[in-house]
C-alpha cells in the first residue's frame, strides 16, 4: 500500500515534466514576421556607399543535388531550400538599409516581359498608339554587375555526440548533431565578363535532443515506466539565410578592398573593413565581430534615444495643466 502511495507522486511528476514541453507546434498560432538575425543587423548597419550599384540576380540555385534523408529512407524532398534567389535579393536590399544595391528583376524575366507586352498591346488597341510611349512605359533598368553562385555544400553529421546516465532504472541522456551549409557568391562585370570578386561562407545547423526515462518495479507485478523528452532543430532555411547574408556582407567588403566601390565616408568605413580583414585572417571570430558590431550599433543609437526622450518630455510638459495655465496667464497679460 505504501509503495502505491509513493507511485502517485512519481506519476504526477512525470506528467508535470511532460506538461513543461513546449507546445508552440501543437497549438494553432498566428503567423509571425521573419526573425531578424545578427548577420542581417550587421548587413543593415553597413556605412552608406559613394553610389549605388545596379545588380542582377538570374538565380541562386542548390548545387548539392541532395535529398532530405528520413528514418525510412530517402525522400524526393530537397535537403536545401530552393528559394536561394529570393533570399539573396532580400539580403541585397538589406545592405545598408537599401542604400548599397539597386536590384533588377531577372529571375522571372519572362513574366515581366509578357506583362510589358500586354501593356503595349492594350495601349495600341484602345489608344491607337503606333509606337511605344516612353512616358507610360519607360525603358527597363539594366545592371552593371551580375551576381552568380549558389549553395555548394550541405554536409550532414559534421559533429555528433551525446551523454547519458541511469541509476536503478531512472536516467536521462542528451544527444546533439551539427550540419553545415556552404554558399558561394561572385560578382561578374557585364561590360567585360570579368569575375570581379568571389566569396564563400558557411553556417552550422545545430540539433539536440534531451530525454529522461524511468523503468523499475515498485512492487510485486507492479512496474513503473515513464519517459519524457524534447528535441530542437535549427531551421535549415534560417541557416541558409544567414549564410547568404554573410556572403553579401563579405562581397561588399571585398569590393571596397579591391576598389570596385567605396564608402561615402572612407574614413568612417575603415573600422568595418579592418574587422572584416581580421575575421578573414582568423584573428577575430565571427562571434567577436558580432559583439563589436552590436556595441557600435548600441553606441550609435544612444544620441537618438536621448533626443527622442527630450522631445517626448517637452511634449508632455507642453500638454500638462501647469503649462497650460502659464500660457493662459501670459496671454491674458
């Protein structure tokens, strides 16, 4: 009887542990906006350029050819996202908060040309235009640089491991796994066909699982069996996004170093270029560079916050009853 009484708290503890497992994926939730990554913040905080660079992206494809593995075998689903071109376009727009690149549409150029053809046909049929009206449909923008590349590597199980322990049928274990995605990006001159600059970046994808279990006899023909666990997998698409953002950041720095383009304030961009050179040489890690960039962004935003606070306090003071009475007294006088 005593053992049965002890069995009740053990089962309650097991149920409580199961209840602590995150349920975000179990319950319907509202859609959320994209997560702002650290690499995206570094890209947005780039110093402004001397002039914008018009670039075209015809595609940023998966060159690995790998399919997603499962426990039951290989599936027809790709291991890497096939939307690399869209991710690259977004990263180019994020560079310097849309100050660095003018991105022209080329990945779905057929759709754009068909729509322009429809406009010409409709204006010719209903307005009687015999030639293209440049005011209604001006010429398309052209790019001076084409960005090529893609996902060149997706290596699974680059690092695996775990640990576990059990005592008298009660124990737990931790397992982890690490994958790596690698992207390649190059800038090609439209005028000469020369490869101006090329960069390669990698991003690790972390996964881990924690589990616990109990298996023991608490009485004659009375067996206690319980288990719980949780698994975390870093999204592959998010890792690919960060790798592409880092590639765009590196391409900007390589172009500045090679005198292909420059910062509007070359002296102000020396710090960012020097940090990139140290990271490329291995003197600084990516985490250290991110910390330094975060500190710079924090220091740069302090004057703006203090100015906003002053303006807010002045507005509150102007709207206060005491200020109104003073203003009324001045008006009467």
